[in-house]
C-alpha cells in the first residue's frame, strides 16, 4: 500500500500510488487512510489519478474512509480515471462525494487562502 | 480469445486473474471501456465467490473460463460453495437520500454485474455452482 501525502496550507493531498483499488487492497487502504486522518488532517483530498481499476470493495473502502473522516472535516476525491468514474456513476455514489477533476484545484485554493 | 484458469479463493488470486484477462482482452482489440466493464464484472463475480461461497476460507477451488467469439463474451465461473440464486435485478437507490452514517459500503456487486452484462444465470450441478455471464461487445473487437 503506497499512499503519498503532501501538505499545502491546511490541505493534505493523499495520492494512492496503486493501479488497482480492489478487494485485495481495500483493507490496507482503509488502514493507511485512517492513520493519516487520525494524525490530525482536517482537509483531505484523495488523488485517485493512478487508479485505473476499482471494484465495489474499493468503492466501499472509499465510503468507509469518508465516514471515518466525518462531516465536520473536508474530504474530496480527485482525478478519477474513466473506469473508476464509471463505478461511482453506476452506483450513484458520485452524488455523495465532492469530486475534483484535479488535485491542483484544491492546491490552488489552499495556496490562495494562505496568501 | 479463450482463457481458462483455476484459482484458490484468495483475493490476490482474483486480482491476478482480472489483470490477466485485462491483458488478453486488450491484446484481442477490445476497447478500454469494454475491457474495464468486463474486468469489473469478473472481479465482482469472483469476489462474491471468495466472500459468500467460501466465506474467506482460502482453500476453496474456483474455475474461471472466458471466451470471446464473434463479439460474444461468455464468462463461466464455478465453485463448490453452498447453493445460491441470483438476486432479482433492482435499480440502484439514490444514496444522497440516506443519512451520512448509513451510506452503503457494500452490496453493489450483483447490481454492477447485472448492469454491465446481458445475461446472468446460475445452475447447480454435482455440488457445484456454475455462474454464467454473457455480454455482447460492440465496436472494434475482432
């Protein structure tokens, strides 16, 4: 499980450096994300740009992470590849996530806010 | 295109079957969109076997057979788990009407399979389940 984090102001970009987010990886993904959240992150962007394939276990893991983060903090997902975007749309879960076309959108916003 | 393999009911084995099939479909000229759909269907069906037929016990046998003839894709998956039936297709409910804490983390597998295939059937024979999934591919496949 390879999660790379970069901080810009209050925003933490977490890049999932894996080509697949599937049942074999979903538990480790949840654990890795929980560590980052529990370390005090309050505004998290999950960059899925490298993930070319995600199954419903992977989707469930992303939902679980969002619930763990809670409504008081900010959680966005970014850079969905076509196959990953399709899973969100077919399950209609795209309606409950804040989705950015690129993590840069959040970075620009964070850098502006900090001046 | 013809692909057959036998695996044990372990999630990493599912990952590698899906990766193999992805490579074969791609090499057969199936476009990325349909390749992705077939891989998703295959992953969901195999995850069901690992999770429900064998309940995560890792020594269950699974046979996978996939063929693509004249743009007709057929996937056959067999296991020795308990008998099951395919749930009735039903529309995906709108998750935005649910409370945040109640957002679903699972239960999408069969619906994804049903949305992305043309035919789903299961028969029980000699203590085995035989799941068959059919999907007509279109476009630039051979």
